[in-house]
C-alpha cells in the first residue's frame, strides 16, 4: 500500500500554486491599471524660446527683423525689401515678437522642435547673422504620453 502523503507535501501541492496564481494576478492587474485609456486633453500652452543678440553693438542695433526656421517652415518669412523689413518688424506677430528689452520671444506651440535656425536682418533685408541651435527641452508639467509645458529656453545669437 502506498504511503499517505505527508503534511508538508500536501502544503506544497496546494500553497505554492495558490501563491503563484495570486502573484501573477497582482502583476497582470498592475499592468492593466497602469494603462491610462483616457484621451489626452487638448494643449493649452506654448513653449517659448527667448532670443538675445550679443557681440558687435552697431550690428545689434541695426537688427530690424528676426526669422526662426525649423525643419519644416520659417516664422515669419524672410523680408526681401526695405518696406517688407519695416512691416516685418512692426507687424503684430504672436509667434515671434520683439520685447521691450530688445530680445525676441518665439512661441513654438505645444510640440516644440529639436532645433531652430535664427536669421537676423537689417532694415534693407540683408542678413546680419545666422545661427542654428539645438534645443534641449526639459518638461515641467504633464507627462510623456500627453505632453506638457517645457521650461523656457534662452538662445544668444552672436552678431559679427
């Protein structure tokens, strides 16, 4: 006659699979609950870059317009004439605007680019300086999935 299983053997046959099933259920539940199925809210923020001019002071004071270009487009379009440069500098532009302290504020929207090329023009539309800059953004709100506001950056363009 076979010997009856010991108490230890009975515990191993019942308790080990029960604990394993409980752990697996806990892990699967955590993975399922971690997924946030809610839609992302529409962006209501702008990420900004402040542009300052430094270097040759006469060139800096002659700056009449600035253009910021990403890989897809330029904001605003480069001026080609004296009249266009004058209009360019005084136009009400919410995307790239000159500030009272002489710097320029670039609003990039909710999904900012990784790099921007700046061009500085004089009143005749001639290019005074051009500089490409890599932008290293730091998120200050929101999350990776839905995005969020980035810390503002400061870029200095050296005038020749």
